[in-house]
């Protein structure tokens, strides 16, 4: 099996959002006789929506989707989380699927669909619906402080699975993705990636995650320290980094973020896991962060460092650390408000200065044929 991916392809295919649409949105607001800055953050969000949609007036958000990548991590066996290493992730997936998880209840209130993508949950795939396990790579991952999380072939498969999910959502008409994760031990893995890419030591990126006490924090910090030693030799190869000290969910989310940018599908990031993947994706395509917004600050030090490197400012500070896309979902009303408030504020529609036929955006299958 071919275990290589030409990541340079993304650098050339990811374009910036439409700056002319952004400017038109700002001009429409001023021409409407409204006070400059009168809507505060909503004006900036409305202009961003115009730019990623490539149109003005902005189209209100009408088809948002919470997208959760689920996987288990070998480091959870070290006790780095308050959640059970065995069965903890599977239980969270079942709660989302049966509608009892907070994210599904809030998604119903805000009018968003919820989709779970199991890429490496340590459970029998028969335990979940077929559409959940379609992109399953393996059960769990290696303990990254002493071994690779994935083989090179598995890393590529997970990365490509994320690309395929981005195509599926773009083709289904999703107009905003609220990105989240489900996985015990995932904040430890995220801290390793952020620490490696930002050149910091373990203590600077080790957070409380699931609410661990001082003793467990020290175990977590030592695990991150040992994993950083394994990450640094492969820093120059993003896929190798994801395979050595990431996991199937991290590789899939990174592939998803890049292909979503290619397909011009805007994404709201959630916690430290999606922030870490975004940092890896930025190394591959420097324009990609312009297609993302940071939903909230979770208080995790690794997330703060990642957002600083990405120059993303969280929309809210709710301190939510449980993942599940909750932080991203809570930003949805702000984006809906921005779209609704600025949709028809000005007297004239935006007319592109040089109308041209919209190019066909390459799908994952198109990209893979080029690799």
C-alpha cells in the first residue's frame, strides 16, 4: 500500500476566503447608516461569513453540523484522565447517539445535526451503527510515550478518511462545521503535538483535562515529557508526527481540516484536540486557518499556545474542557446572529467586479489521484 501523501498539494489548493466579498459586507453595513462597530463582534463574524461564502449579502447559517471524531488512546492506560480507560470513549459515543449527551441536547435547541465518526474506538464495531464505523481504522492506538500510535499505512488511511468526511459534508450541503472529539486521553496527545510544534517543555502544555488532581497531573506531565522526546525527531514530517505521537482521530481531523479548506467549508474549532490538529494543518497549508474560527477558550494551556500560533481569538471563554464539540456549538448562536443581522442590511447587492465561472473544487478522490 502507498504510505505517502504529497502534502504540498494542499498548500497550492487551499486559497484565501473571498476578500472582495468581505469588503463588500463591510461597505454594506456602513452604507446602511449604522454606527461603525455598533454590532461589535457580530460585524466581524458577518464579514468572515461573507468571505468564506464568497458572497454579499451574507447567507444566514442554515445547515450547521456538529462533527465528532471518536478514538481511544493508549496513554489512557497510564491513568492520565479521570475517565475510565476501558470503555470510557465507547460510553460517550453511545450517549451522543442515544441523545442523552449534552451536545445532542444543545444541538437540538440550536438546530444543528450531530454526526459521530468512529476512527479508532476500542470497541466492537458492531456496537455502533454502520454509518458511524464506516471510516474505522483500528481499535485504539499505541502508547505514544513508548511506541507509535499508528503504523505509516494507518496514518495515511486516517488522514484520507478525514478528507473523505470533508467531501461528504460539503456534498451534503453542510454550511458550517462545529468540530469536536470524543476520546479518553486525547488532551494528553494534543499537548504533545502542541508542545512539539511550539518548542515548549511538558509542564508548559500540561493541563487538567478531565479535572485531574495534582498527582495525576504529574503523571500526565511525565507522559507528555516522554512523548515529546519521541515527537521531536519527526517534526519535519507532519504525517510521521501524527503517526508517532498522534492517533487516528488526530490524523483524520487534520485531513478533514485541510480538505474542508479546499472545499471552502468553514469550521469552528472546539477544544485543545481540534486546536492541536489545526496547528499541524497550518504547517501543511498556511492559508487554511483563515477558514476556521475558534469557538471558545477551554483554559487548557496547550490550546492557548496553539491559538496564539494560529492567530485565532476564541469567540467565548466558557472553560468547557469535556470536548464533544460543546465549545464550538455554543459559538453557533453568535454566527447565526451575525448571518441573520447582516443578511439584508444594505440597499444594494454585491456584484463581483469580474464574474467568472466557479471552478470545480477537487474532492478527496481527485486529490488522491494526484498523489
